[in-house]
């Protein structure tokens, strides 16, 4: 079969077939009387084998080596091709994300594009100082796309830079909540914690809704951080977690402060007092936990709390009784 017919049937151009010949990959078995290349069925089969290997990412040299070496084992080469393919996919994915972020920022001109690219590069710098400056400058005339800020916040290990990123997210308006919501489901505990802390800094309704959902997160650190943030926002569903934090002496002072803030709503004050009293009477709380619960109860207004404190002033635990008596004296002096 002549080269033109081979090219038509195989889909490999005549020029490429000549290139294969020059490299010694596929040399036509014969020649016509006029000197034209003439391919046998075996030659054509080899062409298809080479094209198949090329489709896997092999170079022409690698394809020829694979076909000609009888002792060739493909596993190592295939593993290397897999690695290369993953690197290409990762590179293309990163490029796509960068382009999407630039597009989301709606730059007015190339100067804006260059500023955004510079800020994105600074956010990925090995220098904590550069990352922090990028975060602090991201709310200027040409802001960093908010999703990039959120991803940086999820990956940031330096506490100062993390604080700057949370500040920038809070100032951004949108807050990058979609990216942070994905962070809450990360298999990495540190990422989940960074996600909930970032959401806690964002004052919008979407962040509050995600924090509310986080009250049932399997990660106890996430649940506690969400409860503290929700308590400051006046969300009643945070109360049980906050009381448990007081009992377990985990950020118990902050938790008690959040309960006190929630109790500023008269409709919640009696409910919070009742729950604190129940935990005091439950019998499972140790002496130190009962003292913390009594101190938390001291900051809750209303008759329910006052009646409970009057009973606690006679408690067999002297420390609990003294706390209750002191609080009642202070309340009486008001």
C-alpha cells in the first residue's frame, strides 16, 4: 500500500509517516519500481501501535523503545505517565482558578489585571510579611477576589496573617462563604478550625447560617467556635453548647460571657437560667464545674436565677455557697 493510501486509512499524515521513516520507527517493507514507499500490513499495524502509545502520552522515542525491546515492562513508564498527567491537570486547574478569580474581580484594564496577579502571587509567597501585606491591601481599589482570600485563610498557619485574612474577608462583603463552607467539611482538622474562625469574623447572614449548621459538626472544636460566634450574634440555639463549655472548662469564661450577652433578651434569660440550674442539679458535674456554673448563673438576670442563687447560698460546697451569697448581696445592693 502506497503512502497516500496509508495516510488516508490511518489518519496519520504522509508528512508524519515520512518522519516515522526518518526516525526508523516505521520503515516501509518495500519500494515500488518507481521508488515509492510501499507499506505492508505489518507496517500498518505498527503505525497503529505507535499512534496508540502516543495517545497515552508517550514520546516517539518511548513508543519505539516500548515496541522494540522484548524485555520492556510498561509499569514504571505508565506510573511516570500518570505522574506527568497529574502534574499537567494540577497546573491547568490552578491556571483555570487564577483566570476565574481575575474574571470575577471584573478588572477595568490591564493595569487592574496586573495588580490582581501581583496580589495573588503575594498571597502565595513564602514570606509571612508579604502575605499579610497582600491581605491588608486587598480591600483597596482593585481587591483580591474573595474566593482567593478564603482559600488563603483556610491554608494560613501564621496567626498574624490569618488575622489579616479574616479581617479582609469581613470587609469584603461577600465573605467567600462558599469556599469556607467546603473548608468545614475538610478531612484536615486545622482547615476546619480555620474555616469556622473565618466565618465567625464575617457578619453577614450567610455566615451566620453556616455557623448555625456547624453546631452539629462532628468536630467538637468547630462546634465550640460556632457556639461562641452565634452567642455573640444572639442566636439561642448556641446555649446548650455554651453551657457544656462552661462545664468542661473549655473557653469557659468566653462561653459564660456569651450566655450573659444572650440573657440580655428577657425571653432567653429564664431559659438559660433553667438550663444552668438543671446542670447544677444533675449530679454529674464535679465541684469545680458546679462553681463555674454558679459563676455563670451570677451573670444571668431575672427571678429564676435569683431564686436558684438563694438556694445555692446554702449549698454544702462552701465555695459555691460563698459565690451565691456574694452575688445575691451585689444584686440586693443595686
